[in-house]
């Protein structure tokens, strides 16, 4: 494999450990990092490594929710379990190498985090957010209105919010530290970061995931407008491997096909209720300030949880217990 591999994704002693949050005491595991919504633990017991057969991490999804690059003080009940179970379902649908080694108590997941944790391969993560877009909206729409491009890719004239693209496009962004904005970048920038061969493979895999998932979602009455994936290098298999979560409402934009109408913002199966309330007069929060967002009202929490559950159930065809 050619190209420069990124540094190890987990921080070394003394380095920044992401979001500051309370952590769990999980026998056999030690906390090493917290992102906005996930906590990572490494084995403190070598028997765990021997059991799974390679270096690994425990990825625990919390009920935390973020918006506008802030982690809110309010949590969404069951969110961690919903996202974990949906990711596991998608991993089974995709013909792509992924990082999951085990997801049950019987296979070594601590009982305290059952249902919202996965034992995963330890990967060297690439410093790129791999995004595929099949529809024009969000930050892509803003760039298109300004320059007629998305991540430097020219698009036809006359597109509107929600327009379906003739072909899905790879629109990467550079990963940012917790609390900072990811930055949309061009394909050439990805090549400069990881090399031509790896950049090509990341684009190919991302578009393969989107194309497969878009068809599956459409059959279930849901439009997959865009999705973000993250990949790393697996030193054991020597392959580029899908990591993190995949095709959840936190990493993807899902719309109801029955109400889809180009030319306007589409209701989505994600934290839309949270964003809408935070930017409303009722919240009293100034997004441009350094002040943390206020706690969410109970009805916003309930409606947000309902949207996550609805997305899970419509996509998988299974009731969320």
C-alpha cells in the first residue's frame, strides 16, 4: 500500500483526550478517549486481546447529543443503543470490511454497556471524513450557491435545495478537533494527505456504501441524501477498513420519501428538532456567542428520541425494544 498512513488515532499519554465527560468503571478496560458522543476504552487485561485475536478497543455510544459543534447538557434516552444497533444492522448489509469484532456480553462486551458498545479492531484512522452526497443540501448547497461546485466538483446549473444529483459524488472534509468545524476539502487535498492510491480507494468505498444503502433505504420509504463514513488501516489484514458508526441519523441525512419535495428544506430523521429549537427565540441562545447551549425542553427530547426510533424501525423492519 502506497501513500502516507496517518498517526495512531488513539491519543498517547499527555495528549488531548477529546471531550471531557464522566467515564465508566468497566472491569478489564481503561478509558483512553471521549468524542462528542462516544467513549473509547482499551483492554487493561491481556486476556481480552487473546480472546479476540488482535489489538482492540471498546467503543461505547453514549446518550449525549451534539449540535452546532457543542455537546449539550441534555441527553436523548436510548440514543446510544439505537445508533449502535442500527450500525450493527448496516454492517451486516454492506459488503465492506469493517471494524467490529464482537457486540454481545457472551463475546466479551461488559454487561454495563450491553447494547450500546462494540469491541472493535484497533485501526490507524485516516484524517478524512469520507462523505457521499446523492442530493444537494446543507453545506454542499451553500457552496453550490456561491460557486456552482461542491468540494470543487462542478454541478449543473439550476439545482435547488433537495435536488437529486445525476450521480452520487465524493465530497470529503478534514477532521477537526472536538468543538471545531470540519472543513470541506477537494479530492486533491485528500491525495496530498494520504496519497493517490488510498484517496482513490476511500472514494470508491464511500460511494459503494452510499449506493448500496441508498437502494436499501429507498425500498423502505426513506431517502438517503448523504452519509459520512470513516476508514482506517487494519495492520492485521493489511486492508482499509470501515470504522466508527455507519449510516445512522447522526452520520447521515435521511428523509421521508413520501414528503420529499425539492426546493425546500426536507424534514429529516435526526436531531432536527434540537437544531430548530436551539435557533428559535424560545431557547434564547445566541449561536454566535461562546455561551453553551441551554438544556433542552422535555418535549424536544421526546420528539428527538421518537425520530431516532422511527428511523431505526423503518430501516431495519424491527421494533426497537
